């Protein structure tokens, strides 16, 4: 079953408060990795509270479209496999 924005949001709704790693494409051959905790989900975006030891700012938000288009990967600490891949 292909992913939709609604299914991605539903999956994240059940994981609020959990630790995660967000790997984002920031350029042609550059990526950034940010570790934090899923803070809240909204109709179009979700918010991650970042670890203050590793980052200079407190929060960052991403859209569900970023996951759908694979501009970012979201990996929860207790998962071995990317949760949003289509099988």
C-alpha cells in the first residue's frame, strides 16, 4: 500500500514523545543529521525538539511531504528499519 500524507501523520501521531533521528538533504551532496524528540504533530507539519548538546537551536519543523518525497528520513531509536518505506 503506498504511503499518503494521512498515513504518515497517523504513524507519527502514535510516536509523540519518542526519541528519533532526522536525516535531511541540505544540498547536492550534503546531509544533516539531527537527534531529538518528536514534540507535536499538526495538520501539515510535525515538530522535533532537538538535543541542546548537539544543536544551537531548540526546535525544527518538517512537513509530511518531506517524508513522502524522501527529502528526509525519520528513524526512531527503537526501530531497525525505516518506518515509512513502501514494501
